[in-house]
């Protein structure tokens, strides 16, 4: 019967003759065929054509019968020899195939490599640069491969998601501060709010907020950790990094002169010993307590500041790190920080 086959199969196998047996012995089959195939390999009719065949079967007694059929020959289908997978890229990447897995490649079994074109379709990007959809959207590359002989094409899409990555940094974090209970610890008296910037969209307000948590409290002072948070950005990302400002608050008692006002620490950073001096001679016997950055007491001593000579504190037992030193006398307390190397 009539049929069809690819050009490569036709070249490999042709139209096979058939031989069969019956009660009269071997039947001889002869085939006569004609083809519409062109002669120029650069033309489509060289690969797309028809073959009309007539089979005549003759048995040993020379009884004959015939049957005809038409076989349609067609150029083999092309296929993708390389096709990039769906991808996800940051919005600041150039929107070209090099950014999304490379270029598709196609091959035809008869013609070899064939040309491939592409175009961007189905983009959901918002044209307004102040909207989240300008930086987070999706589109498709539509890949089309067309042979140059018969102009047969294959077309497939590659999906691409575009996203805005988290791109904020802290540009300012207030340093450790000490306030009194009268001053409070509002950001206006502790160095202000931390500041953050979106490195990809510097114009966008990163909306810094904060919360305070009490680390520890003594009779006359306490230590807070102020945590600053930045975000969300224009597409809803919050900054993973949290900035921390330690704040020490001293509770004042209303006395006119603080006996430990203006006390000095040196050297800072310190190594083996830390020297402490007080400007006021009213300091007298003073309780000294050292805390690590977690608020744990690691050292305690009692020193007399009645004279002008500074007192020395032995730090040899402390590992390197950040510390707070608290001095208390006459119902008043102050605190400062120092670094042990």
C-alpha cells in the first residue's frame, strides 16, 4: 500500500522487494518504479519527492498479477542537539542567552547543523522602575531552528525567572554608648539609628527599625542590646544581617557631683594590666566589676581612689575580647568598655 519514509531511511534501505511461496513454488516479483526526485541537493525536491512503484508477480506457470503503490519521501525532522534548561537570574544580568544557559543548537540527520534564532516573548516586566515588577518578573526565550533547504522548523520555549537579590548593607551602626537614667536610651541620645543602603537601588528607602533587649541589670545600671533591622526592600526582601549596638545605662541618684566623673582607662586596648584613674578625689574605695560582652561577670576587685595615683587591674586571666568595666562608690556607678588583646 501507499506509505511514507524519511529521506535517510530511503537512502539506507530503499524500497525492498518481496518474495513469497505458494503451492505452485517460488513466485518471482519484479518492481518497476519512477521518482519525482530533483537532482540538485540544494533544492528541497532532492529530499521531498514521491516514488511510484509497480510490482509484477509471476508464478512458475507464468500466471501474473500486479500491484502499484506510491511512497512519499520526506526530509528527516530536525532535533535539538543542545537546549538550555529553564533558568533563574538576577535582574542586573544582561538579558541575553549568555546569561541564561547559553544558546540552543539544532541538527538535521541529513543536512547537519541548522541555523537557530530566538526572541523574547511573554515578558511580565513592569515598565515603571518604582514598582517591584520591574525587578522581579519572568519571560520566555522562544527558540526556532529552520533548515535552509526545505524551511522546516522546530520551535520550543525556555522559561526564565528574573529576581532581585538581597543587596542591602549597613553604612552606619552607632557605637557602644553610655547614658543615664535621666537621659534615657532613645536613639536621639545614643548615636541615632543605624543606616542601611540597597547597593542595587540606592534611592530606595531601606526602612531601618530597632528593638531593645535587656542583657543584664544591676542595682544601679543595666546593659541593653539594641538590634537594628533593615528592609523590606522593593520586592519584600529583608536584610539577613542584624546590626547590634550595646547601650549601658547608669541610674542617677540626684547627687550634685559624681565621685567617679571623668574616670580614665588606659591603655585601651589593654594587654596584661589596665590602669584606672579618677579625676575626683571623692571616689574613695570603689567596687570594680568586669563583664564580658555577654554580660557575665568575669572579674571583681575593690580599689581605693583616694589619692591621685591610678590603680592597676590585672587582666592576665581574661581571654582577648570586648569587656565592660563597672565602678561603683557612694551609691553611684559608671561603666565603660575596653578591649583585651
